[in-house]
């Protein structure tokens, strides 16, 4: 029994370690909250001078960053928000049907063995860094697609969206949206696929037994089941497209307007690409302004992602 | 009117595995035929070959003939989709389309062919099908409510209404009462008795009493051992099968179940 | 039966009978959709194949040993360097490794411990729900915003205009954290409860149970998830452009001075356009040297990313096999 005090000491030590470990784990969890708070806080702090500084130098900074095309913050950020949403929305519009098709192909058309392989291919598509898509878009896609866009502007030019003259080379909104569509395709596809393959088999059999073709079965028993999941997947994709920097920066010839002429040169710019393009040259006041636009982007993506999660959560409940 | 089914030398395979071997039988028009047998004997598999539903399992295929009123369902230019319009099916668990109302569920099959149906035609058809499934009086005031809001037994009858609304000649039922309580089971069994005036009915059941109650003919399937193909042991009048079967296996199975 | 007598409406089923043309139309639509769905897959393959092929074919030309062992100091225009090469990516590879390593050091402990908290301690409390939501929010932060954050933080804490490798690591760790938390959480959650209970029954403390049993069981899954997270952030460009800057020489110090990474190198080369080869230039002067270097660096980057993906998959594959045994 002489060992007893020793044993209690070890036990106490173990208890202490236990408590410290728990504190560490809890601390790590709280750190996540703090990190996000810090992101918001530091962005706000750094953006502060854009709203509080000397009015003259503020206006001066906006004038110089916008090339004299805006003199107030709203006037500056407005076209950028418009460009961001336009390009991301177009990318989603292009990517969505293809993603849905691929998800259905993997889940319902391809043989089981093939579908694992196909999923891997989609994952590879997601793994390619954005700077490489930018490089590919600018050096491979742009020269090859210029002719096509010119053809569109000539033959479909009566639709206001496609009014010419098409930019040559087409470093236009249309080309950028195409590249962004490729980039957000994997995320939309994989989330959609995960949801669609969970569609209950019972209803699928019911549809087939009623004499439905495969497509009618998918429309009756698969798509309605996955509707909210598909919407939320698209929102996630949209979130990605909104924040994408490099591909836009490398491909788009930037502009500063509220224009829907997708094929013309120098019509729009996105917030993210604008920050990356102007940051190296900006003075302190300019940086504050850019950080403020970054904050606007943060808020937009926050809303989009939050909506996506809410839709998923509702579908799960 | 219902139609007759002749099955000649039917073998069913899953990939290379022979699941059911050499089934020959005649299923009479406007009668109820019950398939009974132990688990894994292939009775559900044979049922599903009658509307080619087994084909949705990858690798499943058959050899032999299934003739619906003399027409081979496995003929070279027969579309499985058309087969399933003539041969309806009701499943083990009720499976109404969750996003659709009761009314839309009933109309789902017809809508596949005709996008636009006059409202009065649709109303008549919904009433007819729901009356046919003994469900009309229970749901006529809430046709626009979702189908999944109904009780289990009501959902199963809704599925029957949905199946009869496309006016098939044959109705296949794969253990339609196994997920139902006794009262709902009785309601569905009554319904089966009425439906045979208009349809040929084939029902798979684990419940021996049910087979005895609802069917005119009974087919007993068995398998020699696990991993061996299932086969048809015998088929006869239900009364004969239950009172005086030819094969000792049938006798053993039935008496075993009845204690 | 009572219901037979009030059978209700009499239906003329010929009115609902599908016409030949409607059946044909349905079949056509079904075939059309099958073709479209198959086609959508091919459409997605085009960019993937094109990206990989172009990077490979254009990248190998400049991917020489000299390219891998030199930095960009002393490279002028399109002229060759005294070693016979045209500069290289050594400094960018070192920068990428250091900055990525820095972000791993920050995000892996925090991420794994956060997952431990969520799975082992929180039991779905309000704090846990808040953390879960914030992790989701974090995974939606645009990478450039992460870069702005790191820049702003260092500017306010260290001093205005602070740009160094560590700031890049902070930005990347913000992007990596949500992935690490989520995969670790998933991996911890699938560890069977019996293991924990068995350990508690033996009188093992909670901390020892978690570190030596739960975490060890989940380790391969966590490693694999982390590798995939690294593969994702290693290609990030925008935040590093802002937080770590660009420099032509090798800077081994993560904590001070600008630092080039591979993706930033690719962008920087691309943005220089054509090099000038004037009349007095070296005969070996190449006007498209920037694009050649960009493609070669891009190829190295793709190879690194693909290797990491392969490694991550391999780890989880081996783990999965080990579990079924």
C-alpha cells in the first residue's frame, strides 16, 4: 500500500492532462469563430479609411482607380458588383445543364464500373489550379473561340446580348464565363450526383412500372426528389464563380459599365479580378478602397453560401 | 378485360448466375394467380419478368418466352416501356410520388402519353380509378392533398388506383400487403377480388392464408439449396394445392407453415 | 360488394389510348435526352483533356534541369543566362513548399482539434452548431478575400505594407481549415463507439482514449483528407499575389521579405507578354520565353497537384482495404 500516494499523483496528473486536452479542443473550436470574426474585423478596419479619410483624397483615390469614371464609393463598386454577378451568373447558366447531365450520366446511365472512373475524372477537373485555367483560357481558348464568337455576333447579333462587334481577340465576358463554367462544373456535378443517387428506388420502379421511359422516370422520380439539392449545389457553384480571381484577371479585358453586350471588348470587370489587378499599384487610400470592395464581395458570397446551406438544411429536415 | 399469359421455358439470369430455371405455366385471364414459396425461390423474380421490370437490375436477362395473349413480350422489337403499359405493377411498399397530390398521382401514368387532358375527362378518370381501388369515399374531399399524407393502407390503394388508371390488362402485385396492418390488408384483399373482373392478377405472397383467400390458382416455387436456381414445383387450383398437392415438397411447405 | 354498384363514371379508355405519334414522340424525347446526357459528359472532357494536353506539350519544352535548379535573378528579357538556360522556378518551388508547409502547421492542429471538439466533446450543443455554421461560411470565403485579410492583419499588427511568406501561409490556412475540419469530423464520426466504450471501461482517460485510440483509428482518413486539402490550396494564386508578393530571387525566410510561389510565378510570367529582343540582343533571345516559362511552371504545378491527389486517394484506398480485412 506504500504506492498509494504515488498512484493518486499519477491519477491527478492524468486528470490534469485530460482537462488541458479538453481545453485545447474547445479552444480550437472557438478559434474558428475568432478567425472568422478576425477576418471581418480586419477587413473593416483596413477598409475604414475609404469612408472616414479626408474627402478630397478619398475622391481622388476613387477617381484614380476608376480611371476617372466614378467619384463615389457606390459609383465605383456598382459596376464591379454588376460585372461580378453577370459573369458568375452566366457561368452558372452554362455549367448548370452540363453538370446536371453529367450527374445523371454518372448516376443513371453509365455502367456501375464506369461511373467510379467518371467521378474521378470530374475530381481531376476540380483539382486543376485556377491559374492554369486562366493560362489555358487566355492562350488556348481565346484564339480558338474568337471565330465562333464573331460568327455569333454576325448571325445572332439581333439579340441585344450578342450585339457586335465581337472583341478580337475575344477577351470578353462571354469567354470568361465559359472558362468559369468549366471551373465550377465539378463542384456542382459532385454535389448534384451525391443527391441524385439517393433518390428512392421505390418511386423509380413505380414510374417505370407505369410505362415511363427512362427520361420520364428521371423526371417523375429523380429530379423532384433532388430539386432542393440541385438548387443548393448551383448556389455553391455560384459562390465559387463570384470569388474566382485568376481566370478573370488573365482573360478579361476589363471595363467599367453596366453593359449586357457579352461579346464586346472592355465592358465589365469583377470585384475579385479588380482587386488583384489594382492592388500592386494602389496607394494606402487605394488599398482601403479595394479592401472595401473585397468586403462587399465577402458579403455577397456569404449570402449566396448561406442560402445554399439553408436550402440543404430545409431539404434534410 | 384481362389477358392470358403463357410462360414457356423461362430462365432468368443475373449476369452469369441462373436465378430461376425452366418455368412453364399458363396464367388464366381474369383469375387471381398466387406465387408462393420460400425466400429466394425466385417467385418475385418471375413476377418481375412478366413486365420486364427485372431488366432495371444491371446484368439481368432471360431466355424463353413470355406470351401475353400470344404476343411474345421478349420479341425482337417489343419495347419494355410498352409492355409495362399493358402490365401494371403494385409493389411491396406503397410508393406514391411524394411531390404529387392524390389526383396527380392517379393521373401520372396517363399524363406520360397525353400532356393535355380535358379537366372533365381527368376528373372522371380519377374518380373511376379511386372508386376501383375502394379509396374514393375516403379521399374525395382532399384530392389536392399530397399522396404521402395518407395512411399506409390508403397509400397502397392509391398505388393500385394509379396502376389501374392506365387501364392495363394484367396487374402484378409483389407482396402488396406485407407492410400493412390487418384491416388494411383485408381492404386490399377485397379489392383484389373485385379487380379480377377487369384484370388478370398475379400476386406474390408470403402469407399462405392470403394465397388461400384471394387466389384461384396457386404456383409453388422452391429451390434445392442456397445458390441453386429456383424452379416451379407445381401449379394448380388453389384448393387442390392447399388440400391435395401432387408434390411432397409442396405438402411439406404448406403443412410446415400451417403447423 | 357495395362499391360495385356505384361504380361512378364510365370511362372510354380509347380517349386516353396513346396514339402512334405520341409513342414515337416519347421515344424520340427519351433518345434525345440520352444523347444529351451522354454528350454533356463529353463536353466536360474537352477542357480537361485540352488543359492537360496543352500543359504537357507546351510545358515539356522548357522543363529542363536548368529550369528546375535556377531562380530568376540575372535574367534579362528573352536573353539566355550564362548557364545556357533562361532562368527557372527554384525560388518558386521553395516558396510554394515553405508557404504551404506554414499553412499546414497552422491549420492542421487547429482543424483536427476543432473536429475532436465537435465529435468528442460538443455533443451538438449551441457552440458546436455555431462552429459548424462558421466552418461552412469559411469554406465559401473567396480566396482573394482571404488574401486581403492576411494583408490587412499583417499591416495592422506588424506594420503597414508587410508582405511576407507567413502572411501567405495565414491566408492559405484560412482556406484549408474548413476542409481539414470537415474531413477530420467525418473520419472521427465513423470510428465505432465500441472502441471508445471499451477504452473507458478499462479506466483509460478521455484524452488518452482520443489520442491513442480514436485519432489513431481515424488517422489514415484524416491524412488523406488533409493531402487533398493541401492539393487544393497549393494552386492558389490570388491570395499570395496580395499577401506574399513576387520576387525574382530565392528567399528562404518565411518570416521576412517577399516570396514567390509557383502559381504566382505562372501568372507573373504570363502577364509579362512578349519579351523584347532588340537588335543588340543575344542570338539565343526568345520573344515568347515568358509563355514558355509559364507553361513549364504550370506543368510542374499540375504534376504536383495530381501527385498529391493520387497520394491522397492511395492513402484512403489502402485504409479502406485495411478496414474490410
